[in-house]
DNA sequence: CCCAATCGGTTCACTATTCGAACCAGTGTT
DNA sequence: AACACTGGTTCGAATAGTGAACCGATTGGG
C-alpha cells in the first residue's frame, strides 16, 4: 500500500465509539510499525488532520478535517439537494423517509423526515445501518459492483432480529430481486415491526453513494402499498442522482 | 516534505471558491510533478478523500472527509459547546457575537449570534477573517507562540480599510496590549464602522484554537463599554476552553 | 515494594517507494 | 496544420520510508 494509503488508514481507525486512540494501539491495528505510525501521525498533525491530547498523549481526528468537509459540503450538497426530495416523498407516502450515505462498509443516516402519523417509525440522524438486513443496504448492494457484493458476503452476517437474513444465498436472491425491480423490500430485518422500501442514489460515476428508504410499521403495508412506495422511492432516488450530477 | 504532507497539501488547495481543480493545475500549485500529483490523488481517491468528476476529469474533495469530520465533531463539539456561551454573551452585551476557528492561517467563522438591536453588525457563518485587522485575529496572535506570530508578520499585511494596521510594529504593540489585557480591541480594521472586542479560546494543549468576538457599531462603544465587553468576552472564552478540555 | 509489561517516543542502516523528465493521445485555438 | 494546452503513463535514478532495537516513564500485579 502507498504511504498515503497507510496514513489515511490510520485516520479511518477512529470511529464514533472510539474517537481517541493511543500510538501502540493505532500501529497494531493498522498493521504498521510504531515508528512508522508515529511518523505518519506527525505528518498528519502538521496539517491538522490529527491532533494529540497532551495529557493522555492519545491521538484524535483534527480540525483540518472539519474545514475540508465544510468546503466539500458547500460544493457537493448531498443533504441539501436531497432534503426537499425526501420531504416530498415523505408527504407523498405518509411515512418516515430517511437518507443515508455509504461510508466505510455501512450506511450512515444523514437526514430524516418523520411521518406525520402517530404510529410511525422513528430513525435517528447519525444511526449506522448494516448493508444486510436493511432495505437501504440491499438496495445499495444491488447497485454496487459485483466484486464489492462478493467482498461483503465474505464476512459473517450478524443477526439483529429473528428475521435478519444471515445466509449469503438468501441475500443474493434479495439483491437480485432488488436489482430487477429497482427498489428493495425488507421487513423486520433490523428492527422488529419495521417494514422498509429502499432505493439507491447514484453518483456521477454510476456507482451508488447512498440510499433513501421509506419506513413504515409492518401492519400498514401490503403488497400493493409496497409496490407504490417502491416506484415513488425509485423516482425520488433518480431525481436526487440527477440533481447531484448536475443533470437537472 | 513527507509524501503524506504533499498529499494533504493537495487537499488544501481546494477552497470554497474553487472546489474543483484539474490535474495540471493541482500539480503546478502544489509544486509537484504531474505524475506525482496523480499518484497521490489516486491514493486519496482510494480512501474517498478525493473524487474525480468523470465528465470533466477534474478533482474534488471526497465523501470520506465528511465522514471523518462527523466523527470528530461528535467527539470534539467546538460549536456545540460554544454556542450556548456565545448566545449568553450576546444577550449580556446586547451585541453581535461570533465564534471562529483557526484554520490554514486565518479564522473561519463557525457560529454567529446576532444582536437584537436594529442597528447591529452582521457577520456570516463561513466568512474568513485575516489575523491582522480583526480583533479576533489579534486576540489569536496574542495567545499564539512567538514563532507563529513572527512567521505571520513575515508576509505583507493587506489593508482592508483606511484603518487596517499594516505595519508589523503597530501590530506587535496591539498584540502585546491584548496579551496583557487578555482581550483585544480593534476598530474598523476590517470593515468600516465596526468595533470589535476579541478573546482567544485555548485547546487542551494551551494553544489557541479559535476566538470569539463582540462586534458593535463604533458609535455605540466608549472605553468603559469596551472594558466591560472585554471582561465578559474573556470570561466566555475561558468557559469554552474549560468545557472543551473537559474541565467543566 | 519491586519486577514485568506496558506505554510513547527515538535512532539509523537498509531498501522499497516515490520521483520526474520524457513520452503518449486527445482537444481546442490560432 | 501547427500549436498549446489537457489528463494520463512509463521507468531508471534517487530519495523518502521502514522497522528492529533501544530509550525512559507509567502502570499494575504478585
């Protein structure tokens, strides 16, 4: 791997649940020598991509990242462009709709429009969704390159409910169905009582960058409703994709 | 410079005003060979820190940055911690108060609480403030290490109004005064008719990471008012510093 | 209380990675 | 048609990266 790749992989070790890591730990997990890790960290720190807590001497992500992200968000406003479409879809379906962006092997919830109904599905911004077991994830996999899907299926699939698909074969079928229909359907794979319809949002290079999903209580959805939500979700996802690439 | 440093300096070429740049241009500005620049860009792209517009083949900042910035912001919530203090200071002084973070040789405005008065100073989030000529900048320099101040004074100082301090000697005096008082005072150095009181916010390592400033119309401020604002600004800045380092 | 096992950090000979001049092919401009 | 740009590629030379061994400082059992 390139030196730059190693440096970035150090950055990627930090997560929401573990935002500060010590040198030895960092080196071990990245598969690097301590000396190498330290040199890379110092280089990153010189550009404020990493900073070091002076007391514990542990490392954390730096302010430079916030700066760069602001520049990006100002120019590539995924959430800003998608939000009105998400809102419209929520009003049209009467259900909760959420927007996710793919990042590091999972989907990160960026924006949510809640249903106006009393009995509704609640989703939190910031929630991390697995690719299997959520409609969003299956829609994302259905739009991904085959090799990416294969790589994901290599790892064991965690069960979140009694309904979670943990057999690669089942997942492959679900992905194939989603690919042919343009949207995915999943019931209670991640949370009990929740039914979801997902559709992938594509970037300028045709690769999926995120998804949107319509989430309803299972009791409210029959096949006809699901089909209607599916078509609406696909339209919304295509509209966002088009706006992102400047085609609309 | 290290390879990593070169890669990061490529990222830093992107700005709010120029969020997409071509390969040759990028290489030229970073002082790198085209081949080198491209290799670095590909390494960054592999980790989603950069992406390439397939049509124009120009490069832009990638989604990975947004992800990393979210992780950082969740753990190190500068704006989130500071906002209520800023609000309180605005109510106490009756004036507009803004929060800035240091980044790449300048101060970036992150948050603003506007005065309730009809005649007030307006500041925009995202606005970039120079270190000389603003109260925020002088407060920041006064809290910085001497070598950082020296390095900044090496470069010519741009004049923004007829009142902007462009002589290093004058600036040194202003910095010394700010350092002894704990807050800085500046009138019309950046924009005509605006009077500002600035105070630095320190990170866990004692180095300044940003500033806050009370901005009023010049007509409304006499020495006594300024002194009062100064003390209030210092208190607020210290409170934010303490909360950031987990001391309160 | 001391020993052992960590920790973060540093050194330096070795070598693999990075560098960059020269080279494509493509696209406007003159 | 010649020119001046683009983005992208190649490959021998040279530079920058590597990591085992080594600090001194903490930490936590026994």
